[in-house]
């Protein structure tokens, strides 16, 4: 079936079988405005299906997706910053109390940090954007001896990148302030495409743990 027709069919099924479940809540959110408690930053990767993964419903998450789930550091240079403005909106307008940076296994963005990106106009923005993964790559290569193969190296890069992006979140003055006053908690999650499991980064002990150990 044509992929667009597939989506149209999907919408028909959604309206028939699922929309009713959300209807009342959605109408309330329309009347009173959205009030999500979580800003969820994840990768554009088509295999990341946020609402399926964690059972979130309309109104639960304010979502920002980009290549590699990167967080560009705060910059007040007056340029067009789509990612930063989404973060600002979540923090300053919606006043979310949690920010989750959710990386994932088999991330093409992290893998491409080890590949040559063509230096042509067709890739100019990707090349620039991937600079946001450089710190994670450097961090990973410092312990290169620990990784048996490329897959292990990529996995470590994906996990280190989440840590770097959490650090970048703190370059936003409003986030830094609200983390200090405990109005905002930041979380690093790692989603495994193989089995759908999630690990979280224990910031105190500096290691990843199964999400079921989260307290
Ligand atoms: Zn990815």
C-alpha cells in the first residue's frame, strides 16, 4: 500500500478505536490549554515511537526531536534557534518540572560521528549539527581500549552523548536556576531498540541503571 494511504488508514482506525479514550481529556486540554510536566528530547529516528514506548497520552509530553537528541548550548546571538526556542517555551512558558534527554541504541547520528560527512551544500547543516556530538566522541575515545568492537564504541558514544546533552541543558540560565531551586529535574534516558528497555543515568553515581531502579 502507498505509505500515505497507510497513514490515512491509520488515522481512520485511530478515530474509530482510540480517539474516544482521549476525547474528554483532550477537550479539557483544548479549553484550559496544555500543561505537560515533561519536556522530552529525543532523536528523529523513525524507530523511536515515544507514546508506544512509555505509554504517554496527549498532553503528557512536550516533545522536541532532532538528529541525535542533541541539545545545542545556550546562545543569545539573535539567530533562529528552533531547538532552543522549544526548550525555552517548555521551561519558561509551560513551566515543565522535568526534562528528559532520551538517547537510543543504534543511533545513526552517533555512528556518523566516526564517518566522513560529504563536504557539500547538501550536507552543510548536518555537518554543523553533528559538532554537538564531538564532546561525546572525544569522551568515548579516551577509553577506547574498553570497547571490543564498533558496536560497543557506538553504544558508549550514545550513552556519553546523553551525559553531554544534560550538561548543555545547564547552559540555559533558566534551566540552571530552576535545577538549583529544584523546580526542574533533568534526566538522561537510554532506550534500547532491541528489546524496548530503558536505562536511566544515575547522576549521583555516574552510571546507567535499569529504569526500574529509578526512585
Ligand atoms: Zn538517533
